[in-house]
């Protein structure tokens, strides 16, 4: 049985699919969520980094496999689901994301579209791919990795801010559509985590604002946070762990913010 136990059938692993698992937060989540009777599907557009993540999980004595997956391409999601037909997805972590920093007038439209495709359309593609199996098994947990920019805006990030805001509405709508079965969908919104994606943002914002990278960190990234500290991967993984636990079976369509007090102002 699946449902109130918050896990897969006894004797079978809980299968956790993480997109964008090749580096940064995705790799950290793969390492943190692995263990016990769990299997991690580490997916990424970069097959090499996905393999590196899978190898790191296995080196820790846990179960994982690597998969090349572009979340914006439905043929990729269909191929992936066909490849794992004997191991249904119990948990989907929609983590894949990209960033581009530029004033709107200088923002290449194709890059604007790409950010939205990965951050929003990709979440839709993967959620739609796993829902039939979750419904069939009577259990599913979907966790979207949003951002502080799901709640507030920053200049020069129109595509990212638009996509991350849209995730909240997407999650609420899917929560209502899946309320008849033990499936939940929620969005975690962390402030800045010191990942490669944020490192790129630091350089991009330094150029856009005409300031040093140290000033970007102090005056743009950490200044709005009363606690003045980057969010850690461990903090995010702890929230994911809770959301996929039995205790969270009635938490769905919600936004969980980890922002050091940013939005309390």
C-alpha cells in the first residue's frame, strides 16, 4: 500500500527523481535525500555531471542512477519514463534552472525564452510525465524549487522572476487537481544559495550594476536578509525531507520560504 506511510511499497525503494542534479543544489539534494531504501534518479542535460552525482551517491553507499534529460523536451521525458518503467517515480524534485542577468532592452529574446522554458515549462513537462504513475500507485510527492524571486523581484532578472512567480500558481492548480489522491505538490523558495548558478549571478550583477562582486554580495544579495547569511543546501534538503514525509501529507499547494527574514519586512 501507498499513502499514509509516505513511502513506496514495503520491500521496494522509494524512487526520487531530481532534475538538474549534475551540480549545485541538485547534487546536494541527491546526496542528502539518498540512503536507506531510496533510489535517486540523478538527471541533467549534462550526462557527465549526472554520472558524477550518481557516482558520489554510490560512493556514500547509497543507490542512484544517472540519466541524460532535458526537461524542456517532452521526448526526453517520455524516453526517461519508458526507461524506468519498472521503477515508478514516488518523489519528483523539480530543481532544474538557469539564469540570465540583463536589462530587458538588452535581453536576447531567445535567452529570455530559454530561462522560462527550463524554469517553468520544464516543471510542467516533468510533473505531467510522473502524475499518471503516481495516480496509479496512489502516492506521490512533487517538490518545486522556487526562489525568493517567486515572491519578490530584482532588476535585470525579468525572465527568472516571471518564471519563478508562475511556479506558485502552477503548484496551487496542480494541488487542486490531485487532491483526490495522496499526491502533494509544494514550492520551496530559498534566498541565495552559494551554488555555481549564484556565482554566475554575482558576476553578471557586478557587470549590470557597475560594482564589485564583493559589493554585489553585501549590498544586493545579503542586504535584504536580516540574518545576512547565504541559505545552505542542508536547510533546503531538510524542508524537502519533511515535505516527502508522512507528517506532510496534508500540506499541498503551499509556498515554504527560507529567506533569512527577507519577506518579513
